[in-house]
C-alpha cells in the first residue's frame, strides 16, 4: 500500500549502487540533498498517525541532516502508540562529518 507516499517535487530520490566487479566491493551513494534528507518532525508526526505495529529506524537516517536527526529523535522520544521500534545504529563516522 503506497497510498500515503509523499513525493517531493524538488528533491530527487536517493539511490545506492553496489559495484561487485572488483574483489573489494564498492558502494556509491547518491543521497545528498535527496528527498529523504529533508525528513523532519512533521514527517515523524505523520508516521505516528499510521500506528504501524513495527517501525524500523537507522542511524544512517540520523546522519543525513539535522532535520533527519530531529525526525529520528522525535520518533524515539515519542514512540507511535502501540509500535515496537527497531533501531539499527549502522555507525558510519564519515556520514557524521559536518553535523553538529
């Protein structure tokens, strides 16, 4: 069901490509200034309203922007009613450079 998907008319959808043509796998990410990087507390409120039984969050989302960090923090501090939260830290120090 994608009836509640919101399309950002300005920002592109982020994407990642995994290159397995060499012995060392390389991943190329194109997520800077993506639609997801603009998530914020307003979107967190929309998620609360869904009352999903399971909500999975990632530390990578937190590192995309300060508004994304607020998005994740908001959901962790004010969990959607009846939801279980799964949180994958997925620590990537390089993503945190430049964020305060």
